[in-house]
């Protein structure tokens, strides 16, 4: 039997409401909006809008589903409004996982009004909240996400997203919400399945200024895959329409990268370059923005690259390079040590004895983050093998920096027979056991390398 709503009636708006005034004027009293008004979330009289996109500080604003969860659990919203209006009209425009989850919370308000709540529903709402607030660039354990049925629950949305939203897709939106709600009900009844993460996003461009342009291939899990690989700032090609127009997202994974990856400036520049500059195509919040999911963008990813790169490089020169001497971010010369925790000592102590500030990490993903945070690194010491790759990947990252840094490969006894020195992409190799004199010699070679490049 197909899933059906009893406490809410889902209505797909032909367009998003331009503001609160239009939403209140054109919908009946006791109406709820889910990401359907181009305005800040909240409530006015007997109208409520759950959203976290426009007019908000993204990292301080809950997802739409979490807002609905608290409104139902703590505020008894549905219990109150069903006395006045049954069913309660719920307006949406799209069917992303946040909207689908919010609709389920409103429909099944009775599960949350009990004193014990529903732990499984609470878990999925909390997990969705973290992922959605960060625009999908949130570091998660991908295996855990699969095993806890998260990917299976939202698989209908993944399939819908690959098609792209177009005008007149009302039934597609309705059916997607129904299918996700049906799977959420199965989850609560212990009948959920699993869906592996098969996303394979393609990196179209790597900037030396800590952002990438990627093709998601229509799969929302692509951003989780990218986050697990250490990427934080992203211009993402979501999908390409049959018309040739494209849907893009711009995500800044950390609110503290605003000095360089400046989303408002990018939105303004992309909007000005569109074939319809007077039609609002680009918008969003301080952490996540993008092109209109119905109209789509006329710009190719190479055009976005050519617009974005000078903006971001200028911000980097102004806010990072020019201020480094004043900030004194690294008191001593720095070295990045990329090695599984079990192998870091005594090499870490030996590097410190050489007068270096040591930044120890244990994976390629963590190395990528540090390589973009510290701009006075003298050298990278890297194990030949890592949990998520090897020294070749770290060597490429070190070359891609705005200020390149040399790499030394640390060869374990296990790998000693299969390694030649020097390895491609590495300044030199050192082998276990790492003697102090050997470590110092490698640092001296790296110092000479820097002096030679500055001449």
C-alpha cells in the first residue's frame, strides 16, 4: 500500500514565495512552509516557515527538519494546529532530504510528543542536521552512514536529484517525499535496508588556494565522499539539464575560511556573468549558496573557474600573505609529519630536537587540511603508505600549494626492499630506523632547496 499523509496535506508551490508577505497572503491560516520562502525562517501569526538558506548565519541555524522536530516535540505545534485545521497544509517546492524528513516529522508528530520520543528518528534528524548545516561537506564515517540506513532512507531523493528540478515537476516532488517517508516508516519498524555509497565525484579543477571544482554526477553523497578526502571549499556541478543549463552549489566547509573563500563575492560575480543578469539566479547563505535549481545557470564550469580564481587569489594575497608577518602564525620553521600514529614517535621528537614546529597527522585527508592552513612549512615528512593513500598523493598536494613545499618519504622496514631513492615527486627518502643525523640531513637538504628557489 502506497504511503499516504493523514495529518498534513502536501502542496507543491509553482514557484518559491518571494517573501513572507506573499506566503501569508497566498496560503491559508495554519500553513507550514518547508524551504519554500525566499526569506529567513520563523513564524508570523499562524504561519510557519522552516528553512536555513536565506537571511541566516548558516552555522548557527538548524536544518529545516531539526526546526520542525523542536517545534513538534517541545512546542507541540501539530497538536495545537490540528485542533484548528485538519489536515495542516504544508508547502514545499523541492524534495531534498531535509524537506522529506521535515514532512515525516510533521506527519508523525505523535511519535515525538511522547515522553520517550523515538531514538531512531532522533538519530537521523541529528545526523541530517549536521550534514545539512554544512552543505554536505561534513566529515562523517561513510561506513557508519550506510550501516545506520541513512543512505537507504534517502535513496529516492538521490535518484530524483540526478534528474534536476524543472517547472511542472510537482508529481515528482510529491512522489519523492512519499517514498522517503515510506522508508522512514520502515526504519522505525525495523524493516530498513542498506544502500552502499557509490558516488565517484570527479575533480575538474584543483586551485592552489584551497578550493576545488567537482562534478557530483548527480549524487548528493559525493559531498560526503569529498569531505572524507579532506576537501573543505567546493564549487560543485550538481547536474546538467537536457537544455544545457546547469545547477551549481558553492560550499564553504568551515565558517573560518571566509577571508579567502568569500561566497558573497563569488555569487555577485557569477550573477553578473549570467545570460540573464537581471533574473535572480545565484543566492544563498554565508556557508552554502548556488544557482537556482529551476532556472539553472548558463555558465560552464570553466567559466566559473576563470571568474572565481582571480577573486579568491586576490583575497588570499590580501588576507593571508600580506598579514603573515604580523600574525606570526608559525614561530619556528614548520614541518608536516604524515604518518600513522603508531609510527610517529620517535621521529616527531627528533624533528622537534632540530628546532622545528611539528604538525602530526595520520592520513592524506588530514594532510590536505594542514597544507592549506600553514603557509610557512619547510618540509613534509610522509610515510610511504597511509590509510587512505600514500606519499604520491601527499607529494601532489605539496606541489599544488600556493607556496610549494618539498617532501621526504619515510620508508618503513616493511617497504624498504620495494622503494628506490629518490622517489618520483619526493626530494629524498629516509629509512627506518630514523637516526637523528639522517633526519637533520634531510632538513638541511630541504632548507637548501628553499634557498635555491628564492635565488
